[in-house]
C-alpha cells in the first residue's frame, strides 16, 4: 500500500510543478502587457 501513496505523491508533485510553471509564465506575460506592475511578485519562484 505504501507504493500507491508514493505514486500519488509523485503525481501530485509533478502536477504542482507544472501548475507553478504555468502561473509564472502567465505572470510574466501580464507584466509584459502592463496589466501587472513590473515589480509585482506573487511569491517565491520555484523554477
């Protein structure tokens, strides 16, 4: 049963990293389009 938990944890980690990457790209694009301030920061960046 521990194997299943490990597999789900890895899947959740992969999903979280992909989602964070997409949010960073969206934030950069909104800064580029002057929708957000250039010094806006939503928090720490992982990648």
